[in-house]
C-alpha cells in the first residue's frame, strides 16, 4: 500500500549554488508538507552507507565524494502519493533528460550533481527518513 511520505535531500551542488530557497518553494508549491527537516553534512562514511545500494556501480566513489563535499538539506515530506509525485517534480536523474520545469531541469548541472534526491519507493523513503531523523524529530 502506498504511504504518504517521501524522503529528499537538497544536494551539495544546489546548496553551493544558492538554490535552497527556490527548491523549497517549488516543493511547498507542489503541495508537500514538511514533516522533518535539517541542514547537515554527511561524512564520507555516512554518504557511503546511504548509497550502499550503488556500491558496485562505477560512479560510487564519485557519488560518495560529491555527497560529502558540503552541507545538504535533508527532509521528510508528506502528500498523497508522495514518492511518485516527488519523483515527477524532480525529473529524470540526468538533467539533460529531465522534463521542463522540473527541479533537476532548473537547478541540476550534471547526472552526478543533480541538485536533489528523491526516494524511489515507500520502503526506501521510510528507511532513508530513519537514517537522518529520530522519531522525535518528525512532526505530522
Ligand atoms: P536517482 O534515483 O534519480 O537519484 O538515480 P539513481 O538511483 O540511478 O542514482 C543515484 C544518484 O547517483 C544520482 O542521483 C546521481 O547523483 C548519481 N549518479 C547516477 N548516475 C551517475 C553517473 O553516471 N555518474 C555519476 N557521477 N553519478 C551518477
């Protein structure tokens, strides 16, 4: 059964390029409610753990280095059909293929430095939310 929560990170490139406000604005305008949010930085170890599923991919090292290269904004978001609707809002992994008006089309610079993360399933949204937040840091 689809739950109504997803997990996102505004990645280090978008933070460095000054897009936090614009991205949060698009997220809120699309009807997502903020359940949890923090400005934080992943260590290389934590980034490696978060992306462990990609360990065998050729870009894993680059991904871990990038995701630990600067601060991020992590958040749990709520909306009906949250996971699928959020993936639609952010667009394809590669910004060159992302639909017009999507967050990645607007703010990402490359397939690696692509501005935002969005959980790809309800199960992963719950796992990723718990990775960053304690239950006491979430407010329904
Ligand atoms: P997502 O679900 O759209 O984020 O895409 P994936 O799960 O396939 O990949 C996870 C993340 O790895 C992406 O968001 C990118 O930051 C990064 N990534 C994916 N493909 C590549 C690639 O070919 N090169 C590099 N450097 N990073 C990539």
